[in-house]
C-alpha cells in the first residue's frame, strides 16, 4: 500500500533526485523554459514554485535558503533580480506545463515546463483573443451616417491644409522684402 507516499521518487536515490531537481530548477530559472518528461516536470514544479515564492522577499536569509536548494550563484541572482519582480503580484502558479507528445526512443510523455510570465507568445495571444471576441453589428443606416460624417471632416481638413501653405508663403514674402 502507498498510504501518504506523496513524492515521486523518479526511480532515483534521494541524493540523485535532489541533485537532478536542483540542476533542472537552475536551468529553468536561467533559460525560462526547459523540455523534459512530464513526470520530472511535475516533480520540478513542486520543487521550484516554493523557491520563487521565497524569492519575493529579498533578504539575506531568503537568499541563503534558496541557495541551499539551487547551489548556483548565477541562478539565485537571476531569480531575485529578474524573476521575482515580474511575478511579485502573482499569488502562485508560476510555471506552466505544455505537453508536446511522446519521445521517439522510449515513448516517454514529453512536455515543456516554462515560467508563465516569460512567454510573450502566450501573453500576446491572450490580448489578441480578447480583441477578436468583440463583434460589431451594424445596419445600413448606420453605415450611411458614418459615411456622411466622415466626408465633411475630410473636406474641412483639406481646406485647412490649403490655407496653411498660403500663410507661410506670405510670411516668406515679407521676410524677403528688404526694408
């Protein structure tokens, strides 16, 4: 029976698993996205999200705690300088798992694990979706009134543009006349 056995051991010893998760978390923080198996990604998510939460408070104590897990100074610096300000207002859920299919060699489920706030394609896609869901229904009457209102404005602009060069030419003529 597996009562209260929550952690996925991933077929590794404890020290190997900790080292592997530390290295994967470092790669995720530095590169903002990694490709791995789904089982490792789910295990990594439970490893790295508390570290990102800890990085929201920039103190010596929290830096030392995060460093004890990651064991890489550049990753800790990147996490506290760039990642934590970007996720400061987010209450959790800093990572996203995108399933990509099966690996050719051993048919393992593969996925991409990425930091949510660093995928500009997804962020831009959400903004585009909100714009495309808006629908405009117009009748012919409204189209005619729109065409009528646009026509006088363009004529007014053309007349104003025509007057401005004439004023400039008069000013130029006054300057060129010797006194």
